[in-house]
């Protein structure tokens, strides 16, 4: 029998089958999104990217 572990696409942590990101990365992204909506400027260190370009905003 062969077991294949799934890994978070953001940090590489082992995650349950069917998920793409771990709970920690999901929590961080949600916090950043809420902070941006409030406009308070807080982020957890994830770099903001220009929509559709894949490049960092300058």
C-alpha cells in the first residue's frame, strides 16, 4: 500500500487530502484580507501583487 501526502501550496506543510492550503496559511490570508478591507495597513508579511500580473506592487 502506498500513501501519498498532500502538501500546502504556500508553505509545504502536510495537509489533509482535498485541501490546497494548510489552516495556518488560510488564517493568515483571511487576516490580511480583513485588514485590507478595513484599510488599517496591517499584513502578516505576504507581499501584495498587482491583479493579473503576478508581479509585486511597487
